[in-house]
C-alpha cells in the first residue's frame, strides 16, 4: 500500500513539473506528459505502474466523462442534434465498418479480430485537443462539436465493442442479428436511463442541504456510482456517467437562479473540483500512456504494417466526417469545410480505446496484434496529430488574433 501511494505521489509530482514546463514553453501539456512517460520508461525499464482496464474504467474515465458532460448545454445539443448524432452515431458505425473491411481485405485479418479492433478504435477521444482549446481560449460551436461528439461516440463505440466481442467469442454461431441488436439496445438505453436516474436522485438529495462540500460529494457519488452501477447491470457505464453529468450540469447550473438545485457556492466549488479531478486524471493517463507506448513491442511487427493500420484509421475517420457533414451543407446547421478539417485531424484516440483493448480475453485471435495496433494509433494521434493541431488551427484562423503571434 505504501509503495503504491509513493508511486502515485511520484507520478503526480512529475506530472506537475511537466505542466509547469509546458506552460513556460507554450507546449501542449498532455503531449509533454506522453513524452515524459516515454523518457521515464527508457530511463527506468522496471517502472512498475502501467495502464490496466480496471484503472482506466474504475478511476480515470468517470471524472473525464463527467467533467466534460457538466459543461454541455441541452439547448446547444438540441440545436446541433442532427450533425452531432450523425457524426457520433452513424459516423462511428461508418468508421468501424471501413476499418473492419480494410483490415479484412487488405491485411487479411480474421473477421472476428477485425470487428473487435474496428469497434474499439472507432471512437474519438480528443482530450488533448479539448485541453488545447481551453489553453488557447477557443470556444463556440467548434469546441461544442468536438467535445460533444467525443462524449456521444464513446458510448456508441463501447456498445459496438461489446456486441463485436460477444460475436467473436461465439464465432458468430450462437448469436443472431436480432439478439445482437436487442443486446446493443439494452446496453445503450439502459446506460442512459440509469445515468438519468442517478443524476435526478443526486439533485433530489441536494435539496436537503446547501453545504457546498456535501453537494460536491453527491456529484462524486453520481459520477462514479453511475459508472459502477451500469457495469454491475451490464449496460454502458460511459453513457451512464455522461447522462448523469448532463442532468446535473443542466439542472444544477441553470441560468435562472430559481431553477438551480445547487447553491451558488456549491456551483463554483463543484466546477473547480471537477476541473481539478479531470486534470489529475489526464495527468496520470497521459503519463502512463507514454510509459506503455515505450514498453509496447512495436518491433515484433512490421513498422510498415503499423503505418498501414494508422492510415486505415485516418481514412476511416475522413470517410465518416466529410460525407456526413455534406448532408448538412444546405441547412442552418452546416459544418464548414474548415470545421470538418478540425473534426477529422482532431479525432484523437486515447483512454477508451486502450481500456477496451486491455480488456480483451487472452484467447481472442490476434489479441497481441490488436493491442499493439491500438497503442500505435493512440501514440500517433496524440503525438503527431496533437502537435500539429495548433498549426492547423492557425492556418484555418480558429485561434484568437492574440494567439497568432505566440
């Protein structure tokens, strides 16, 4: 226990040093953490802490999902419902389908392995991009599209993954399409309903107090409780936590003071608390991603093969973003070509993809290849795409004028 606590403090201390240096050098904090993790792994090969499925699902994902959901407005989501649900719903399925077909036909993967990999890599997880948006004071519709899509498609991809893994483990023999559709529906809507219930219950309890620390504790119980309950009842924990965050964020932080269920001090404290919690979670996950990237045996596989997989994932993302965005070109909710470029190149993969890959059973065909490919895609997206995003934002005039000369 003492060793684990000491290692956690050491990781946190290193992350804070990186954060200070990144601010001074005007570099993306999350990318600096990945490089630090890589350096740490090379300098200390016996570094004991690594990412695990339980660490990611039980500790990391709930605060990241809940903090992002707290700031989303139902009103803005409804206004952009068409593009958002097209990108997050249909887009995730299209992206997964393209990856699956490409790995089957071009790389000759087994169908079961291709479907599992395609489902876990389909969702974007642009935490680094959102952090950079915050650093550069980027607000408005672009940030809403990026952040909202990532939250929604995380849930869709998690549901697709469960269905694909169930089919793969049964070799498609005992599962028919009707059963898979019913299972996916139950997982998706069950997660949403459970999350809404938890969020409403937390708000109901907040009526009984105006103590800001108790109100913050209730939101903590809601964030982690929704996720753990959903996993217990075998529905989507991702969607449950997001739904709970949306309910609390919209009904606890309303513009009309009479409709707020949280005290003014509670609202300020909760916003600060979850910003801090998400910062700690991001610090740990990106540092450990760097550690695991450095220790991943990429040389066991052909580097051109891994490059092909990265290219396939990028092409799949493009085939989801551009055609679906074209559907809204003549509507009031059109997505400009510049915004489409950001949505495509800003579609990073991260914690969720790694968590799902780490949960794969050891007897799944090509498990090691899937795990290595996942880390390769995540490393490329965070480092290559993350580092070049400020350049793209400047080229497309999304950065405020005060930021252009920095």
